[in-house]
């Protein structure tokens, strides 16, 4: 774990090294993914079948390609009542929050008499990738599927690997709650390719969303343009800005809530109280020893964790903006004063009683957020990721006469006489 002091002479280069450290997977997967995509594009079902047998040890023809809606609802019915209530409450809150994101159409006539506007429509079909194995999270099903349904997507197809034919029943239960239309037993880059290109069995989609490993992320990156994507996600991260009035155990738990995801996750504490920072470090070590995910959390904390001492909390904010974290906690008595000065963060958690984990599950805003400093230019998943805007224009003879001569002049200046003529002939 790195300790930095903003007042030290060597702080600037040390902090720059922390900001620019590369935590994405080291595997050079681009060539492998390109080959998989090409195989699926050219061979369709046969390639998907072969890759699934090779990587997941699952025979699609024998075990089935698709999981039925009935099986999903049966998994939901088998849940313990309290767990089902928790999933349903989360779904309700996510649905309510995202319903407020639906954009309004615009239609007006301007001073020249031209009718102008924009109309929003959902994409027809969307694909949702759900990881298998260690990262089988029903909360991610809800966070990715519900915004698509709120947007008005007609068909939502979910793909998820089933190693050895097995699948997490919580994932199926979440698919039932979120009203997913199709669930397919495929994963990896081949699943992204099947969604993008389509096969004889799986119809293509317009947008692909959802987290995955390095191969899945690379497949999404290479297929952008064939389909839309939400983002290329990297390792999880959290930055906590906290003063000495906090309980060190609370802040340590918040830092570990991201460290336990993966050895490449990053957790950073910014504080103006050196003694508090050391107390948090001690508490992190104590809590790691009690975690079932302690090995993963320890690897992440040792390799990527940091405690940074600043002279005052306001001095932390420029550092926050340089980090542009996926998650930012402002654990102070007056978090709004700090929040007003934050420009780059995926999602912000205000106050001492708002741990990041409440946003992962139940608060309502989406937990699919930009990582790797991408919050400088990107936002979290929303209803808008499943919609597109179509503008429209309507000119009357009078309004075309007002603006048409200027358009003709511009077209002629650009050396496009047919453009100019198509307007001039109407004047």
C-alpha cells in the first residue's frame, strides 16, 4: 500500500505515477479475440458451439442453448423470501430512478418559421452480458436489464457462460424480475460476437452492455460500430475523502468493498488527518484477516491501495479530478460543499452514512460506471444508452425563403453545386 504526503517535495511525480499506473489485464488478447470474432461471423452457430465446448465444457446441443422463462421464474420462486424481497426492492428502486431519465421529445417553430425538433426512440434489441464464475452478480442483471426495459427495448437477450452446464440461480431469478426476454448459455468473446453478428439460432441486437473479463471487454471494443456498447470497463476503483471525525472501521470497510472485487481493483483514501489515516490502515489489515475474500482484497490493497495526506480536504479535490474515480465517497459533515467542486467522478456518495455499497445494490442509480479515469468523458449506464435521437425539420415556402439564400451561398462556397441547386430550385 502506498503512502503519500501532498506536502512532500516528491509528491507530484509520485502521484502522477499512481494516476497513470496501468491496472488492466496484462494479457495481449486482441489477436485471440479477433480470431474468435471472425470465426463466429463466418461460421455462426458452429463456432459458438465449438468455443463453448472448449472454454465452458458445455455441449450446447445436448444441454440446450437457451434457458426458458419458466426456468427463470422457477428459480425466483425457489428463493428464500427475504432474499426475493431484497431483489424486488432493488428492482423497484432501480426502475423508479431510471424512469426519470427518459428524455422528452421536442417540437417547436423558430423565428424564421421553420419547424424543428427531435424524437427519441428505443433500440429494437439489446444484448446483456452476465459473467459466470466468480463474478456472477444478480445485481448487475438488474442494473443492466431494467434501464433497457424502461427505455422501451422490444427484445432483451441475455448471454451468460454456464461452466460445466451450471448457472447461478440468483442470476436466473434476477432475469425473471427484470423481464429479460431470452437467456442463452454462452459466454466469452464468442457470445458478444453472436449478439453483434447474429447466428442461425441467435438474432442480432443493436446494443451490447454488461461487464466481463478482458476477452469480453476487447470483443466489445472491436465490435463497436457493428453494435453500440455501454463502455469498455476496467478494474473497479474507489476514492474516499474523509476527515478524522469518521470511524476508521467504517472507512476501512468502504475501501475493502472494492478491493475484494479483484486483485487489480484500487482503493484510495484522501484525508487531512495523519493519525486517522494510520488508524484506517490498521483497521484494513484487521478486517482483511476476517474476510472470506481476504486473499483478493489483500492483493489489491498491497498492489494498488493508497493513503494520501492532504493539508486540508479542499486540497483533495484537484487530486480527485485527476483520478476521475469510478466511485467517490465524501465522508464529511458537509459533503455538498466538496461535491460542488468535483468535476470528474462516476458516482458520488455524500456523507458519513452513505457507503458505496448501497449504490451497488439498492439506492437506484446505476452501478455500471466508467473506470480507468474514463469519468473524465463518460457517464454511468442509463436509459439513454438504449435510445437514440432523430431530429426533424419542416420548412414552409415562406421559411425556406428566409434561410435558403444563405444555404445556397454556403453550398456554392463549398463547391457543391447540386446542394445549392436543390435549395435554389425551390426559391
